[in-house]
């Protein structure tokens, strides 16, 4: 049996179908003992609730909640996962898992935990959604499902409450250090140490049956010295496996003779392993608590310790054999949460603060460079080839930081994202590495946008832009503050939170003015106008578009002028001010003509034709529309040509020429062909 295995917030669609080799220790074959606890947990699923037993009216149906309580290293997560594997067949919609506490003791934000579960269910998570909205979405997603939620390492009942499904068809299995008194009708399954035979069996899995058979009494004594604690047994068993000539009895005596101040069986087992390491390996181990979210790979260890990537990989493999870290998928290792306090104490006593800060800076710098390489690979072909620009960018990177192809880069980004996000949060919270923090966040934003697209990456980008805003506000960086506010407001606007977007756009305008940044102020004024337009406040929308237009005119920004005249034309149209709308669109069309922007001019004329028809001037609309069709043909915009042909047909119908109208509709059909999105255009141009 093994101590808690997961050291980060993760979601698993099916725990029983984890990729082979995801976590080598803690597999099904490693689990020993705990038969009584497994039996009690299974029986607990069907038992009558405490409310009913006491004669009180039963509450509304909800998921059965099981709690496994035990100290870190007691094997609570391994027991939970073994139990889930036993009952998984009864829950056909699978298992989703989330960890609520990182190895260093930081609790996961409830919002982030709910997003993890929703992603595990394959549900979309709108960026910037509040905790209540996400909690409701999670409960709705589980309403008609029969699934298991495995909630690992809960710190308090408030974390868990927002995750609990309302349906009795779901099962929630929680691990925690103690009882969660805020959740009613839950009887904790409290773990002590393994019995001696199970402890001996766990040792045998690591060192083989022969050494146990040579001196079975010594093996029993060793298991008792470890207090039956799975984490301590894993460390001692790993040390014995690495020292095949060592006698089991000698190790038992060595543990027994350690000073009483050593913190329990786990502390003694850790001391045995740590003191046997060479000095460079000891230092590498001491620095591992700096790894974000407890996720380590060869690059992270290499940067922290200042050694080569190959040496770091070899050291991590040795650590895994000793039970100090655990293997995970895609070359990652997980730091056990039960060892984090011991390592943190060593880090604080053995390493100078300046050295720790330098190691953290090296790790963040390495992460920035890997993200740069990852983003560059998004521009490459599937086989890793690319244009001269891609090759030039890759040539500037050391070979160890390059990815073999685009797919490998995307996989690295997906699997490391929890650690990358945690690195960004930690860098911002540090306060002493703001320059690196800003570079890291910017690199992560660009890599996500390149590989996933802005829309798909929006939930992650929202949190990253908030981190940028934190740094910008702390350092009074008004330009960066304006950019972050604009990005956040855009995401708010795209998800329908228009009032929140409006507030942020106004704040961005203030920051842009403080930075004396005309681009940010112009963009903010235009966006404020767009928010008012979304709220159907045509007067304020026109006012703010006019302010943005005045700035563009003063700076001679012709492309912005043409676009803003068009936005003013739209607002006037919605408000029914057709004369003002026509003047704005006519000016926009003239601006696009001066810019030699044929598609822009065609669209401006098509809007003019629509407004002329609204204003009851069909002959003028017909003339303008034909001019727009010719421009759309020159621009090669088939969809715009088709839409204009439909508009021409509608206008001709109103003018009493159905034969000509049929010809234009036929032309629209030929232009659209088999386009599946064509039905909207065919149904009419308005």
C-alpha cells in the first residue's frame, strides 16, 4: 500500500483506465491490506442515513459521501483509489478526480477545483464564471450521470460543499486528515497503521520474498518500527532495494536507535534514505519543494540544481526507486505530500535565502524558454519542419530545449499546464521576481493561444490575465494594467457579462490615460462604446464611438477612422437615425477606398444599401447594392456576393420585378454551392 499519490489538481475521466505507467508505485498490485476498511466502505454506500435513523425527516436526495481520514503517509489516497476500482463497475459514467491541497499545503481555489471536475466530464467552462455559477454547472452536469467523484486531500468542509452533487446516483469519496464536521451524515473511515503481516507484504513487494524468508522475524520488527505506515515502509523498502547486501535486521536496529526527536516512523525512514544520498543528490532533493504543484521533470530538476538535464533525469529515477518521488506519465514525477514538510524544513535550514531565490529564478527562466520553444513549434508542420523564420527561432535555442515536432510540443503543454499555471501564480505571489513573472505569464498566454486558439484557451487565459493585472497594479505599470484589463473585459464581453466588461473597459481607459498610451485609450473608448451598444444604449454608444473617432482623426489613423465610422453607422441604424447612418457609412466607404481596402469598401456599401432600403429608397438601394456586388467580386468574397445577390432579389421583389429577383437568387445559390452555412444567407439578407 502506498501513501497519497496525486500531488496536483488533476481530472481523470476513468481512474480504472489510467495510461499504463502513469504512476508505478501505488498500482493495483502494490496495494496490500485494508480488507476490513474496504468492506466497511462498500457497506457504507447502502446504509441508511443518520437523519433517518434518528427519526428526523430525510433531506432531499443527494450523493452518498464517504470519508477516509488519516494523516499524510497513512495510505488514505491509495485506499480511496483501491476502493474506487472495486466499485467502479457500478458507476458507468466513470470517475473524476480532483486534489484540493498541493504538497506544500496550499489549498486549491474552489473555482479551479470545479473547473477541473467539469473538464473531466467534458463540459465547457466559461472564462471568468463565478464559483456559484460553476457549482451549479457541475451539479447540472451530474444530474443524469452515475459517476464517482474522488476528492483528494480536502482541507475543510467548505472546499467540498461546492462540489457535492444533488443526485443520489453519484458517489463522492473524500480523503482528509481528519473529520469534516461541516458535512452531515458522514462517518469517517479512520486509518491507523497497517497490520504487521500487511507491512511485511509491502516490504516484500520492494525487496523480494527471499530476503524476507531469510529472517521473517526481522522483517516483522522492521514493519513495526515503521509503525505500519505505508509511506515509511515505501522509503525503507526502497532503501533496502537499493542496498541488496544490507540485512533487514540491521536496518530495523538502525531505525530503532535513531534519536527520539526524529519525527515518527516517517521521519526516521526519510532520514535513513536522505543521509545515504551523495551531497549533490541531497541538494537536488532539498530544492524539490520549489517545483510548482509538486510536479517535477528533468528540466525542472536541472534548473533548480544547476546540473545537466541528463543528470537530473538520472537523479529523479534514483529518487523514484527510493520512494522519494513517484513516476507519472509523460516523463513527470510527483512529490509526495507527506514528504513536503520534511523537505521544506531541510530547505529552510540548509539553503541560504539568496540561493533559494536564485534556484527559483533559474527554474522560471527555463520554463519561459521552454514555452517559447513550444510556441515556435506551433508554427511548424506536423513533422517539425517549418519556414525560415521557424528554423531561425529554433536555432537560437539549445538542443535540449527543442521539441521534436508540433504534436510533442502540444502534449508537453497539455500535461504540464497545471504546473505551468502554478508556476505563474507562485512567481506573481513571490513579489521579488516580477519581471520573470510577467515574461512567464506572457509566454504561457502566447503558447496557449497558438496551440489551442484563443476561444478554447479562454478559461486559462482569464486567470493568466488576472495575474498580469496583479503585477501591473503592484508595480504601477499602467500600460500593462490597461492591456490586462482590456483582455479581461474582452473575455467578459464574449461570455455575456457586459456590465462587468463595461466596468473593466472604463478602468482600462483610466490606466491608458495614466500611461499616456493612445492605443490603449482609443481601444478602451471604442470598447466602452461597444459595451453600451450591446446594452442597447444607442446614445452612449454613439458618444463613445465619437470620442474614439476624434482621437483617430487627430492622429491620422485612417484604418481606425473607417472602422469607427462604420461602428457609428451601425449604432445610428439601430436607433432608427437613417440619415446619420448613411452619412457615417458613406464616409467609411470613402475611407476604405482611400486605403485600397476593397473588401472593406464592399461591406460598407452593402450596409448603405441595407439602410437605404430601410429608409424607403429602394432605387438608391438597388444602385448601391450593384456597386457593392462588383466590389465583392473583385475582392473574391463569395459569401458577401451571395448575401448581396439575395438583397438585390428582395429589393427587386419590392419593386415588382419577380423575374429579375429569381435570377439573383439563382446566382446566390451558385455562389454558395453546398456551403452548409448558406441557409442563413438564402433566407434573406437582413
